[in-house]
C-alpha cells in the first residue's frame, strides 16, 4: 500500500488550501483538546466495558437475517446478512487498486495514517460543513463505519447517544490494535452495503456490471465507491445522473489525493458505463425497495440486514401477482401500438394500506427500464385529475345540475398568452350539466369551472387530497386537463378520499416491525384526515355518484365500456398529448385501484387512450378482487336530497318542460328557480344554431368592410395544450368580407392553406410552435383584394 501512503502530502496540501489561518488556530486548540479527550476515552471505557464483547466473539456470532413479509406472512425478501456467509467475500489481493483508492478517497483518505479514529478529519468536517452551511463531509473513519455496522447491536447503532459514540471510538481503536490496516480494509470492502441487495464489492460488481470485481476498471470502481455514501439515494438504476456526478467528484478526490492523474480522471469521466442488473430472489421488488427506502430513513442500512427483524407489510402478494398477470396480458395485446409498460397501485381506502404496488411489468427487463418504479414516477395524468377540480367546485356551491356552456372559449394569462381548450373529440356539446361534463370528460367545461373557482382553491383541494407534486402556484388552467405532473400512488390516494366519504387515509406499506426477540419495535395505525371541508362526505358522495353513473357517460364511452363492472364502482380515465400516458383510476368503498399505461422513456403510443389501454387492466383487476364480494355501493349521506329538475336548464321543471329527471344535491344547494326556457310557442335553439346566428349577425354589421381578418388578432399568443392530441389543437381563421367577395384564399407564412368559396369563409389551421404571419386574399369581381397581414405566436408553455 505504498502508493496509497504516498498521497499523505497531497492530502495535507488540499486541507491547507481549504482552511483559513484562523481556522488553523482553532484546529490546533481543538487538536490539543482532543488529545486529552482521547486519553479520557480509555478511562471512560470502563463505564461501557461491561457492555463490550470481544471482537472475535462478535465477529463469529450468528445473527438471523431480516425478512420482509406480505400481509399473509408470505416471504417477499430476505435481506442477506454479510456475516451469514451468503455473500461472496474476496481477498484484498483480488480487489483492484482503483477500487481501494476510490473508496479511501471517498470515505477516509487518512485511513493508513489514523489509529482508527481521525481527530483531524472530525475537525476538518466540522469546519467545512460550517463553511458550506450544511453537512457535506463526514468525520467517521472506515474503521468506525465498520465497527458501527459490524460490531454494535441494532439498537446501539441507531442511537445518537454519547455512550454509543464512545463505544464506537473505543472499538475502533481496539480493532486497529488487533487487525492490520489491510485486514480492516478487506473486511470493509467485503461487508458494506452497495444497494440493490448487494453486500460487498464483489456482489456489487456482479449486480451493476455483470463482472467480477477483479475485472473492473477505474471508472467502474469510482462509481461503486460513490454508492456507499447513500445506497438508497445513489441507485444507478433509478438515478444514474446523480450517481455519475458522484463518480466524477470521487475521481477528482482521487486526483487531489495523488492516486491518479488528471488525464486518467478525464478518461474515466468520458467512459460510457454499461449497467447490467442481476436478478435476486425477491418478490414484488418495487414494493420491497419502497419498504427498504422507508426503513433506511429510520435505521442504519447495514443494521437492517443484521438485526434479524421481521418486517410485516400491507402487500397482498396474491393480488400483486394477479395484477402483474393481467397487466402483462393486456399490454401484450397492444404491443403493435408501441406500448411496453404498465403500473398498478391498489389501496384499502379505509386504512391507507398498500395492497398492490406493481412498478412495471418486469423489474428486471432493461428494455422497458423495468427497475424504475412508475408508481412513484411523475407523469401527466390527463383528465384523471378532473374529479379534484369538480370536488373543489362543489365546495364553492356548484352542483351536479349546474349548467356550463361547452363552446369555444378563449382565456388570456397574466403574461398575455391565449389558451383555447378543446374537447378530446374535437367537438363542442352546447349547454351541459356538471354530471354530463365530468362523466363524459369534456375539457372545455372543466377549464371554465377551474377559471371560475380559481387556482388557489384547486391547488388547496389537490394537496389536501394527497397530491404531493404540486409544489408551486405557477400552474394555469391546463392543469385541470393534466398539465401538472402527479404520481400514480398519490392519485390513487386522492381517489381513496372520495371512496372513503371525504376522509383521506395516508398510504402506508409497513404494518409492523418485530425484533429477533419478538419485541414490537413499530406498529402502524391508520392516519385518517377529513378533506373537502364540512360537507366532505356529501361532496365525495356526489363525485362518486357521477363517476359510477354509466348512463351519464354513454355519449363518450358507450353503454358497455371497461369502466362498467358487475357491481357499483366509480371510475375515471385520462389520456395525454400524443398518447404518452394513459390512466384509469376507480374505486368502491373497500378498494381503490389506479393503472398507468405507457412507456417509461416517455415515447408516444399509437392511438392508445385511457379507455383502451389502462381501463381494461383496471376492469379485470377489480372484477378479480371484488366480483361476488362487493355490493355495498356508495352510502348516501343524510344531507343529500333528490330533486326533480329540467335536464336542459338544471332548474326546477316549469309547466312546459316535457322531460324531467331526478338529480342529487347537497341539502341547501338544490335549485329554487323554475325553468323558463320552454314555452308553448317557442323552441329552444340548439347551440349550433345560436352560434351560426351570432356569426351571421356579426357579418351583416360589417358589410361595409371588404376583407378583414377577425381571428386571430395581430399580436395574439397561443399555448399548445399538453393534454390534447395535436390534430385537435386547431385555430379558427375568421374573416369579415363585404357582400361582393365571392371567395377567399388563406395564407400562413406566405403559403396558401386553402381556398373557401362559401361564407363565412372561415377555416381551421393546426397550431404549430413559432411565430406566424397570416393573410387572406379575397376575390372581388374576378380581381384579388388583400387583407392586412396579422402576426401571431404559438408556444409550448
């Protein structure tokens, strides 16, 4: 190890460059104090000596592996204990010099100089952390880390007490006395946790690169060393950019320590790394990783593996495996539509227990980025977010009978950008009641509702219901159509609040933790919180009643869509722009299930919507779990009343209303006004007729003009909607022309896009990003008449 020891001088120079003269004085004072403290440690050692065991006996003792079980006691995963002999130890001679040096540079560059603890390192870390204002550097040596993970009990390692720190220091000093530095380093490299169920550098090399550690190069060694700091955060399969940055910083540290040259570091940084994931004896791997992440937030990662714990979880493995089989079958049926992946989450809405968490079709399939947990990935939800918009609106005294005009509407942002929402089918549907608008997933009414209630009300409701990804208030109206990203787990939880009568149950995965002696260390109880205000149960019931109303959604989905089950259930789908994501989320009072379908790399599918992609998976899973078991329906709260209304106006029927229906209301919000829309002598004009008449009246008032573009206006700005297929995002081009104009030709950016010879000479143009120039040329008595040119802008955001 001469090569490593020669780096001492470089390390000292680096330290000197980072600490001021004043800090050096403080360092000297603290160093002298530490001499006294270290001497006192041996005296204080007598206080804890009764609790110390010999290193030999501690090293040879057998400790039961920690096991993770599903809710029925089925083993999901056994966390292998390095001391049990189930990992693959290798000698220090088989480990490349770069693996050793990268580890030393990252974790303890003074390893071969310090006596097992590093007073200078502790002071340096404290000073640099204070300089940067946050914890960036640790003070524990490799020997201390090994002691903490190998020789302290589970409870001791997790304790921040002074006694534990003293014991750790004494054991580190004692270990350095009994073992050589090479022996300690060999133990460390063989037993530390490298993430993804890999203990020791040999297991890590096989897991991440599919090769033995002796065959690793510099770049690969530096990457493995970077994982040690936090295996759960530095996961190459889930957060490779962050791991790559960590690798590069370690290469820089190796240069500063004198281990490698700058040229070697540059070459290693430029090397393209190829990861190859190894398979493990594990069931429900995404869920297991989710559980481990939570455990590692509470306890030492190494000691989770060494404490002999029994982790009882909420997962139902039978349901998990059935969800996977159903999802695989349906995705395979759509394989010719550029669809590769799906995710399923199921919760008990009454408790928040996670029953199913299928993060992908196959955790080990690299072609679909299978290791990425799509249940936790942030994706655009499309129309699946709309129930939250209407729940917020019901808090503002909207009702299922409130009538909204589904017609062309233009909204202008504070920045002057114009937004023209369109419906998925490219049509407008005239006056529609909220029940019809939500059940059929009409976009324009949802945008109008959000515009009316305001963004703060929507965001407050969304966050209360469990959406954790709406971090700022900069969203605009397109958020109600899926313009903001959400996690499948959060969306399912939000729907769970509707299923549970306006009470949200916080999702959880770990129900109980028992230690090796049978003592219960942790037991979870449901965390319940009312949402949607004082009328929460009634609001949740109305949303559930609409989403379970198969008759109301027939215009968009037909009478026998996958959303119709053999028992009462509420459901909603969502589809995003260019079919990059589609969703189906639905529930009964005892089960809420969400399905995401798409590609992990965000590649578009070929015409796969929520109703054709995600909904069939949702349908089959819900039928499997609840068929013949569910019949509860949604319990109607006492403050819900039913009233006869006119279906066109949403008001109480008048004497001439020939058709009526019964609608549900929260008591006190039912209509008081009588419908005056119908009479004996007049009929109600259709929406299309009224729009045509308004257009014609406008034309008559402008006869004196020759050719003038009326839409768009000069300087108008338009924003592409991320939730609507591009072919539906069309701009209406409108013109006023005098009576003697017989035809017009439209030009965009100097190119003709069409000639119209019938009034009102309007046409539609599919929006494209960029700034554009529009002109129309009319034909008058055989001669062209030009309009003035109009400039407008189209942006993505």
